[in-house]
C-alpha cells in the first residue's frame, strides 16, 4: 500500500499506527498528517501555512483563480467575490434551485435508468450559471463535458474553449460575477481565470453530493431525518474536500506541536470523518445523529479557515432544497448496490456515474411525506 496507489487507505493506516500526528516522506518532502481536531483548526487558521505554489494540473486548468492563488491576490479576490454568496442571496438561490430540480425531474420516467452524476451535473451547472451570471448559457453542456474530460485526463489541454466562453462573457459585460470582475482593475486573463474557476467549482462537487444523497436514501432510508441531516451525513461519508494540504516554509507551532520546515501539513476528512472516537459507527449512514454544527476539525468537507470553499453556503442550500424536493417524489434504486469505488482526485468522486433506476413515489405517499 502506498500513498500514490491508495492515498485514503495509506492516510488511515498512518493515523492508526502513529496517532494524531503522523509523519512520512512523499516526493522528498516531510509530511505531517494531523488528525487532532484542535490542531486541524489551528492549522486552518495559521497565516504561515499556505497552498503549494507552482504550475501543476490545477493551475493549468484554473490559472490563478481563487482556488489556486495565494497571498494578497487571493484575499483581494475573495473579498471582491464574497457578496455573490451573501446570506441575503439565499431566497433567490432557493427559487432557482427549485425551478431547476423541477425542470430536471420533469424529463424523467418511471423505471428509467440514469447516470446520477450526469443528471445532477446538468442541474448544478444550470444553477451555477443562473446564480453567478444571472442566466443560462448555451455552452453549459460543453463546460460540463470539458470538466469530465479533465477529471479523466488531468493533462488534457482544455483551456482554449473555456477561455473563449469566458472572454465572450466579459465582452457582454452582464451578470453579477462579470460585473464584479469588471468593476476593479484586473487583467482579462485573471478575469477569465476567476470565471472558469467559479463555474467549474460551483457545480461539480454539489452534483456529486446530490448523487450520493439519493443513493444513500435509496439504500438505507432516513425518512425521519431532515434534508439537512441527510446532506450532512452524506458529506461526512463522502466529503468533496477529502484532503487539505498546506505548506510551511518556516517552522510552525500549533500550541505544543512544532512542525519543522520545509514541510507539508495534511488534514484528511476521510480520516477524521471515520474516527470511531468522534463518530459512533462511522461507516454507517445515520443521518439522525448528525449535529447542526459539528466541531471544527471534526467535520470539514469544504476545508476550513480563511481558505474554506467560498461557495459552501450555496452548496448546502442547493443540496438541501434538491433532496427535500426529490425524496418524496423519486427513489434512485442503485443498479449496483455494492460498495462504491472512490476516486480521490482534487475532489472526491465515484469511479462510476452512480447508475440508478428511477422509481416514482405514489403521489399519496409523497403528500404524506411532505406533511
């Protein structure tokens, strides 16, 4: 077993064998794996820990957008874009999500076989465009196809068509995010980077979360749990941000722990979300036990600290609204009820599209469930 071939299994083994601070070497770099919730919280908020610089596959796709940038640029762009995800926007988001999930479900038939990941990917792309740009895009299917291609082949060169779409949006100058980007001095290259980053990031992980939510409900039920509990438990079992890595160029102290630089600091939700001392029967789907506000460092599917996913609130609302709408109308019976093979990429994804056979819930049962 190695970190390259089985990263999740390797990290769990290291935590089990070495405890809450495990060390190992990877690519000639000293790595610290933290699984103590308090130390994880401190690491998320420590100003001397930063993301890795360079021109890796993420930079090739996203350029210097919010997900890959560091320092002053990241802080300035996060401040600029934060109003897109303000609490006052939630009523508008909810209406958009309800319209899009109703449109999606209107095309389904009882007994139809679908690829859950593909279906929800289409829906969440539509939501992302309406939220960020104020309208649907004719290229939505192309953007989704490009993202899937990159996930299968990280070295694929796909920036050309994405840049063309982003540049057209900038020239049109319409929509909440475009107007924000045009309101401040910035190169068009950076503006395109941010548009591509947000359009890809705002839909991909949410589509995966929804696919797992509906699979888990079909396999294990959960009718007494709220939609928020179902989403929360799905995020615990299958956290999009399965691994957070930070770099230290100088020694860092986290209370009584001293990290010797240069080093990488790793924090894995696929470790902490499955700790038996933090979660009873962690491998079981038990949405009723999910708390409203789990402790920092215990539950972190979207990362944490100043680099936490900027769209986390939208992802929660979108997932909750969609689950609440569908759970009383449709069952997603899995074609394969066995364990799901996971791909720990930039975000955690299933190796398959989570195929399912749709089963319509009788209207009387739906009405009873909604009361």
